[in-house]
């Protein structure tokens, strides 16, 4: 009874404190930031990504105005979290303090920090299954084989694609990876606890450990993760006990931290829905529309503005009705993952779409029933153990692994490119719906839609005078040996070296040998054609080539992409836009909603007019732009007379500026 009273009192105290937590959004940033200041906020890896992607540091990267923060602290407020992207901070404040905050000229808005119920695992009992495969002739996955095989992760592993060279982020509750048998040799780049504000994110929960194992486990004979060759970033954003109260600002802070560390992929097996006291977001209120929940806004910024592939669990709210998904899986640019069993049948707990604006969710499915996951140590198994578990929490890291493996071959792909490929090659891509989404993922076909699969791992040796390098390429079409060239370079000088190429249909093994002394980074490129005449190049952009440093092993050099550019002032463009720009709509073609970005240098009214192919106006609406980035949506299904399928033209005007974009609507 004493234990119950203690936890009830703790829970009540926590709830009362949380009810006094607020977002304070600023009107502007209104301060200058030097390149030197930004390089202190972002890792070398994050800066490299900015240079390679061609996307400079922008307004989103600029920190909030320190003078504004100090003014709040002078009112006795403690800053809980800071968001560069939302230009806001969160504080705990009394009503008296809030009255003083409202009088500050730089404050745009004050909102309560929403609170949620966190349901991470399905309570459904784990049934006996007859579809498990215990062994593989290619690699010993143990009991984890079938969950990796269903989405074709095993096929990519067998091609030497393990996610090497990527930073994969995990936003979850506590993750006890140290000394766990599942993670020998795991490379954790950084970790942070956003609840306790500590650099140790191990916490006190098993959920994060299980989710990490589905990506990173590497214990042959027992369990293998989907992208075990990647390096990892771990963020703890939630207080661990299941069904507990959580707050959205920790997650926003966590994904911004992931960006600053240089994450390529982020997995978050957390679903945000209403809390018992009524705070939070409600499907019935239309809040799951891709633009309301703070976590959804942040997830979409990470994907579309920062180039991070974001994978989110759809939720465990049930498949027996429509509209049970959780934020931030309602985002436009995130990949929402539902769960199936080993036979590809939808799990009864897997949340469904559509979003409130009618978009299909989930985006795709992976195994989430009877998954083999790692658990933290206990008295009997102090170094951890494996057990079975259910949930979209466990499907999502397998979907994220598919994305990571593809990106490790083609890191130049945008999240939009990646998401489209995963959807368009999934099992129900021809007839998606709001339960199965686009179906069970096929990582191999998604990768092949971009070109050949090139191994992450190469055999390399250099003794100061002689250099040998061997690798492997494969595709789903026969390679024409007479039309395929593999060229080795030292710095930017092409080397004349004998290349041994063994082509057997769709398989290519290649090796280089040279006795030349090497002076700089060695890299290579592949150009060729299939017997059917299809051309391909690898890498698609020189900024993302694989490189090797003479005198170091392939493991030491990391086989990473190398920046071909220098950090210049243009890399640090944190100013507001200087002109009016309208971005391309996405998705396109679409049904029912498409979204487009509008950059505005000032606060100004805008008008959008939509015309059909014969020049008739079918829709018009107006609003106000804020300085910087704005996102506008068009949903034809909301019109009283729904237009027919076809090409439409969006005329977006503000002041004297006008731009036109075309989009295809499919009913």
C-alpha cells in the first residue's frame, strides 16, 4: 500500500507540474550568427552533410535569440527546452508569470505543452506461430531470421549491404545497450537523456533496448538487426513506464539534436495521442492533419528541410476502425510504419489512417508480431537476453533498417525519394488502403529502383607501393560487360590500372591492382549498361563517392563519403528569404492532399487560385504568410463539387509576385 501511495503521489505531482508547462514562441530571431558560432552547435558530420547536399545552413539552424531567453529568465522562468526550428522555448510558469510574458514585444504566442498517453507495446498475447524459420544458409540469424527476411533485409545483407557509413538515430525511452550480449562492437556516436538532461540515455526501461536491437543487434546464432553495420545516436525523450504521461517538447528537442549530430535516419517507435486529463491532440478535432501537432511539424522539418529519413510507428490503437494513428505518423514527409505478422496479415493492434485531411496512412508495413528482441539484463541474465514481443514499435525499426540499407548505397537520396521508392515497391502499391497502407516493404526492389546494389564492404590492401581493392555489384537486370567501365582515381587523377571484372548475369565482382604510389584519397566510379540498354552510374554524385585512405584499412577509413567542397559563407545562409519562391507540390500525382512550400521575405497576404487544364478556376483561398518558410495545402475533396482527375495549375501570388505550379490530381 505504501508503494501504491508513493507512486500515486509521484504521478499526481508530475501531472500538476506538467500542467504548468508552456511553449513560448518568438516573433523573430533578429540577431546575427557567425559561421564560427554555428560550427560550435553542429558536429563535423552535420556540416559535411550540409556541404554535400547543397543545402546551406538556414533560418531553421539559427539558434533562438539569446536576449529573448535572458528576458524570460529575468522573470524567474526556467527554460526547459529550446527549439531552433519552432523558434520557441518551453518553460514552467504560473499565471502571474505568464501575464508578464504576454507583455513582451518579442513574444508571438503562448501555448500549453501537450501531454499524451504513451502506448508503446501491444498488450495482445503472443501466439504460437508456425511460420518461423530458425536457420539461414547464408548467415546465422537465429530466431531473428524471419523478421529480417520478410522485408528482404537478409537479401541486402547477403549483398554486403549492412548500413555502413550511416548515422542512425533512435528516439525512445531508456536504452540499456552497454554490456548487453546483443550489441558486441556497437558504435554509439553520442547519446543524451532529454528528460534528465544527462549524457547517459540508458534510463530504466526495456523498450528502447528492444527497438535498438531490431536495428543494431549483432549476435550470430541468436539475433541480427536490420542495419547492424551503421553507427548510432541514442536519445531518451520519454519517462519510461508504460502508459505514463509524456510531453512533446522533449521529442522536438531530441530530433533537433539528432540533426545537429549529423543523423541520416531517425527511428521513433513512439506514438503520441491523448492523455487521460484531456490534453493532447484528438483525431476527432482534426489534429492529425500533418500540420497541427508540434511533434509532427518537427518531424516534417527534419525530413524536408534537413534531409533526415524519419520513420515513425503508426501506433497500437487498433485496426478495427479507421483513424487510429498517432502523431507524428501523420506527417507529409515521414514514413509511418504499421505491423503485420509473419504471414503478412495485418496485426489487430496496428493503427490505421487516414490522416484528418484524407491521406493514406500507414505508408508501409513490416513484421511487428512475435518479433525476437533484446532485453536489458536482470538477476538471472545480467548481460541481457532475447524474448518475443509485439507492436508497431517493433515493426518500425525494421522499416527504418530498409531505408538505412538503401541510403548506405545511395546516400544522396532525399527522404521523398526514399519514401516513394519504399511505397511504390511494397506489396499493395497498386491498391493501397488505410489499413495496410502500401503494403509489406521489399527493400531489394526499392533499392534496385535507383540502380545497382553496390556493397558497403570492400577488400582493400596497401603496402606503400602496391594497392588492391575488390568489391561487388548486383542488379535485377543482366549487366552488359562490353558497356560497363569501372575506373579508379587517386585524388582526381584517373589511374591506369588493370581491372579484373567477373560478370555472371546480374552479378559483378571487380578488383583493382596497381603498383603506383598513391598520394591522396582513392575512389572509384562505375558506369555501364544492362543488356537491355538501361544506363547506370555509381555513385550518382561525386560528393557521395566511397573513398579509401592509403595506408589505412578499409575499416579505419570508414568507407565514408568525402566532401568535395569547402565551407564558405554561402554554406551559412541563416537569413530569411530575400524573394518570394513557391516550391514544387508533393505528393504529385496526389489524392487527396498535396503540399507546397512558399518562401516569403516578409509578412504578407497571399492568394492561391487553382485552374483546370482549360483555364477554369476551381478553387481559391487566401491567408497570410510569415517571414521565412510556409507550407500550404490543397485538398480538392473538401470542395462542394469535387473536380475530376487531371492536371491542375496552382497560381500563388503575394503582392506583385506570382508563381505557377502544376500538379496531377487522381480521384
